C-alpha cells in the first residue's frame, strides 16, 4: 500500500497529494485517478465551462447509488412489500439525507464553489457532490469497490435505518392530513421556475386558505413541495 501511495504521489502536484490524503480518509482506499475526484468536487458555479463541473458525475453516481441501495434493502428486508422498500430507499437517497451525510463527512470543506453566493452553502450542493463522488469511485475502482464504499462509508457509518423506518418524513402528507383534520384548505402552487446553470430551480408555495404561508425551493417540484411543507409546519407549529 505504501508503495502505491508513493507511486501516486510521484505523479501528482502538491495539491493533488493533499486531496488524495483527504479522499483516502473519506472513501477508505487510495484513489488511482485523482482527476475524477477533482471533477466530482467542482460545482458548476466555479468553472467557466459547465462541462467542467460535477453534474455528469452526479448523474452517474445517483443511478449507481439507487441501484446499490435497492439491492441492500431487498436483502435486508426479505419479507417487506415493494412499497416499504421504495419509501425507505427514497428517504435514504433524498437530497436532504445525502447533504447531511456529506456535511458529516466533511465534503463541504473540499467542494469548490462560488463562496460569494451565500445561498449555495445552504443548498444541497454537498449532497450532490457526494453523488458525484460515488460516480468518481465507480469510474476509478469499478462496481464492487463502489458498492463497498456506499455500504460501509455511507450507509453503515451515517444512516440510522431504524430511526428512518419509524420517522415520517413526508411533510407534505403530514401537512395535508393536519389541514383536513382542521377543516383548512391547503394547496401547493409553483410560484417560480428559473434556470440555475444547466438545471431548473423550482419554488413552490404552500397556500393555506388562499394565503401563502411558506415557500420551498428544489431541483424538482416534488422536492420543492416537501421543503415548502416542512417550512409551513414549522411556522404553524404543527
């Protein structure tokens, strides 16, 4: 192992050597091709050309993550129905969960982004970078090592499945149930759609009895609606 590290270091710059040390701590092995990981940690707000950002790796990593989580849950819960498995997988791979894992890993200190845009640090860019990192691991190490990384360094290290099973994180359904019990009219409306780089950002408003009480943003309407519902619940004390 030490010979491999020395050989890798002899081919990389000082900044690459530091990156390799950080990555080895996070992923649990020594990367072969540092350029994949450097790209995985590059948010589109930094490079002049968005093709030099981590979006393509994020797309790849998201697909691989979903497949490996599906296999893991299928084997862990042999008697649970499809609906249970789908819901639990959704809770694991959702942006908020991945962002929380990325922050606990320390990826927020490694991702390169436009720090003058304060809104970015409060968004899900670190969870997106984690998915891009999964894509980088896959290209660098193959499927088996990627599977080990996801199960050991993400699921077993940071995901409490027992707590996740017993917690209802569908804020939209919770708020709709509350409104029904209290004879209130609740609807969710898309109030804004705008481009952010190469992706669309949606803003959804929670309208209670015709009044907008909260909004939420996300890269799809479902995600934005969940954020709006959670913000509304906090405001209403539900």
